C-alpha cells in the first residue's frame, strides 16, 4: 500500500522542487538490481520500504518490462528472499523461501513461473539459513546450484535456531583477529555449499545432500566477512565447477590482505585448490595481495578475477587477470591501466565488460580478453555509479545504478552506442524524491597541495546563485575512498544541502578513482596533504563561489573523515568553522593498536606500533598543543559495535572537549557498528547531526523547516551542576 501511495502521487509532484528531509530519505523505497530473464524482455527486482507510521518494513518483488519500462507486482510474499532465473527458460524461476516448514531456522527452494508465481512448488528443504543463490541447468537437465551459509569446522551447516547454547559466555583466543568489524570471531564461519535439483518429469526434486566446498580447506572462509557476498564465488555455466575467494588460510589474517581464488568440482569430489596460491603454477610473479570477484567464462574454461600486488594494502590497484583452467596459465589484462576495476562480466569468449571508479563516478568499460599492457579501456557509461549490469541477448547491457539525485536508475547501454535508453528512475517514481535532478549537483577542480583536486557541489532546494548560503564541508572516509556521484542512505549530501547549505565535497589526497598516485600519497601523511587539499577547497569556495558563505561554514566527516574533523579541531581551519561533527573517528594516536585489521595501520604508518611509534604519533589529534586550541563546538558520534575504531576513541575526545569547556555532545548507539543502519536510529542520527550543524551555522533560525536540536525526542543526559 505504501509503495502504491508513493507511485500514484509522484506524477503530480514531479514539477515541484522538493526539499528532501531525513524521514523522506529513510522511508523512500529501496530497490535492488534489475536482473533480466534469458530472453531479455523483462527483469525482476525487489523493493523494500520502511514506514515511520507502523515502524515496520514491507517488501515485494516486481517486474520491469524492458521495452516499455512498465513496472508490475510479481509477489509481496515477505518470505521470498531471493529469486534467480532458471536456465534458458524465459519464465521459470528458482527462489529461496526464508522459512522452512520442517526445519526451524532452515529455508526452502521453490520453483515457479513468472506468469503464475503463486502456484509454485517446493523443490528442496535446506537445513539452515542460506543466501547468495546461483543456479545453472546442466546438460542432463538437472539444476546445479550454490549458496552460502554458516558452517561448523566439520563442514556441517550451522543453524542458529538449533544450535546448542553454551552455559558460559566466555571466549578464548590463542591468535589475533579476536573480533572483526562488529563481530567476535567464533568457531563457525562462512562457506559455499553446492546442491542439485534432479529433473523428474516436468518438476525438480532435491538430489543428494549439500556439499560444503570450503570446509575441507583448513581456515578458509567464503564469502569473506564483513562485506563478502555472492560476488566472492561463481558456478560455471556447465555446472561442473565452482570458484570462490578466501583470505589466505596460511598467513595471519590480521596482518596481511592476501587472498586466493580456489577452484573445486561442484560435487566436491576433490578438495578445492587455489589457482593463485604460493605453490600454484599459474600465480603471477610478485602478486600477493587481495584477490576477488572470480567469474567463469561462457565456455566454463577460464576464470576472470582481480588481484592486488601488495599483501598489506587494501587500496592497492586491482589488476584484471584471466586464468585458463586446462593449461593453468594466467595472464594480466590491460595491466598498466591507472584505475582499479572492481567488477567484471564476460560478453563472449573474447570480450569483457569491467566496472570501476573513475573521477568521481563508477563507469563501465569495454575490454578485450587479449588487451595488452598499455591498453586504455574506453568508458561507455558516464554519470553516476553503475552498481550492477547484465548482458542482454542483443549484446547491450542492462545497468542498475544511482546518482546523487536518484536512488535507482535502470538503463541500457553498449560499448558502441553508450547509454541507449533510460527505463526507470526513482526520482520519477517516488514522491519523496520528485524534483531531484542533475541540476542539483555540479563539480569543480582546484589546485591542491600537489595536483588538481576534484570537488562536488550540492545545491539546496530553490538554489539562487545571487543569494548566500553557509558552506558545509563534507569529508569522506577511507582514508582511501571518495565522494562519488552515487546515492547514500547514510551520508546523503542532498539531505544536508536541503537544510540550507551549499555542500562542498572534495576528493583530496587519498581519494580513489583519480589515479593510484593520489590514492597512495596519503600513506603516513594523514594530516598533511589531505588537510591542505581541504583547506584549499574551503579557500576556493570563499574566493570563487560568490554564493558560498564561508563565514558561517561547518564541517562533518566519518571514519577517516572523523579523524580529519578531529585534526581540523586543532588546526587553523578549525578556527574558521562554526561547528564540527565527528562520526567514528580516531582521536588518540596510540589507540590505533586496538583496531581489528592490523595490516591497515602497519601499512599506513610504515611499520609496527612499537617499531614506528613516531609515525603513529605524527598526526595525533590528541597532541597536547593541539588540544589547547580546541574551541569549536563539536558533536561526536561513536557506536559500541565499531571494532575497527573502538568506542573509547569517541569517549576520549568527548572527555577532552568537556574538560576544556568546548560545547560538545556525545551520541552513542549500542546496537550499531561503524555505520548507523537501523531506520529509527538513522532518524535520530540525522536529527542530532543536522540539528547540531544548524544551531551553530544559524540555519535553524533562517529555515523554519530545518531540523532543530529542540526536536530531540531522546532524553539528554546532563549531570553537570
């Protein structure tokens, strides 16, 4: 019902310039990638939506007509968690039903037809929670599939509902990597399981038990947490082989990024072996870093994958490799391309499509399999971020992407014709996003500390260049990261701008997508060149953007951006800003040793905590001389489940600001990690962050619709006399 309400009023609102507020952002429909059927005439996608009226979410699966762009409902059964097209049939579907009538905590596989979804049948009962379904029809007519789930060390699928509960809460560890991201490590791990549905007449039935393809390799894990998903593994088109990525099981995971790509028969008849391990005959020389995204060729005879060279650097440049299974030969493709691609699809045996960051966008590029070292791929998509893409029968590509002005944008493109046709866009479908468009954003280049730096500008509702608007400096995390032309449900620059700001979002030293040198130059330089680049962006705005009021400027950042906010607090720029917001930022230099991924800090600061302590302290926001300069009002957000940057960092900063008499507030979510994801928490996060900035910039006095700290619905604890 809520989805229908959004759709039916969108047309009437399309001509209105909307100011997007936090509740609109959070409650707007969120749609998945559009997955086309083999015939290429229709695609499926899921939609979820949160209601602040009912404080609950609804979900549905929908069909997108690839000729007309018309959207229709497939099912609103909330138990349907994943759907895949089955083989070459244009209408058969295989889906995961998120419940199991026979096994508590298990799931089921169902087969149905897109034209009669409600009349499907159960084909298999799975003994635990599984996701990431991939399936192919074999030459025998059977369906071979893979899916991921939790595993015990003996290979048995882990079912949380049926697991024996320990009488003690104790945890005991004999090696580092005690916890990662937001979870303490246990004896269970992620694994890829394979199974078969046998063809029986016109139906499919489960054949044999599931096979754990990962557990026979000691200490292997796939998908690799916290961000690993179905892109960490693939099943060959003929159904005979499976490939998966795992962090290297023979090196300490907390110290190195090394990962291997494994190859294993689908039936598990042999133990998986790495194609790029230290003893593998095809391993590229000197390449020891993270490997990911293995994808089989159409002929099932090759695997494309990416790998970094540096074994202790998560942001090294990814290079595309092609491994031939029979000859065990691996070759690099377009090896000298100064970009770091992150996704790949086979067009045919001779051509590939790769996606990757490029100058604040994520574009698609055409790459031949035999591309030489000096080959420079040509982009065929431009604006926004191409989040997912699928080859259509006519060799065009169905792309699902986003931009800063729309959360969901589905279009077709091809290397020869570039973008061909837009089929659907959220800002045309959803009333809460109506009025958003490309005119809401712009970009400029300015002189940084060593090179030209790109920055985005995001304009507020009803922007008038003859007027003045306070500047909001947006500082991205990473430190190797970027502000891209993409949608965000957490740090959405348009939501900030529509409070009444001109948002300046620079991509300073350390940013990705602008060449590897800019990315690498932040190493052991956290408060140097990046800070100078941000100062230069501020000064450029003051000098060249006549509508930008830098006398009332504020700044906000998260993760590394939070560190930079803390660095700014003790720097000259801090004296020019009215307020600061630090989300999950590091504060005390010596506290970096408490992180989970030690390789990150040891690479950034050129050594161990005890061997290179001066490097760790070189850019220390808590240095006493810097603390003596603190006087800008600051909000600190830090969450209990953030194990990458533990909560003590935020508390330490808050203690210092309070004792120094600097206006400050501490916002904490005990059930959130490095991000604030839960919708009700997100609404409070936005209210506090925007309210803090608005109070000190004066926006809350100018804009009666702006968020105000007076709107606080959570009790504020204050024991000061």
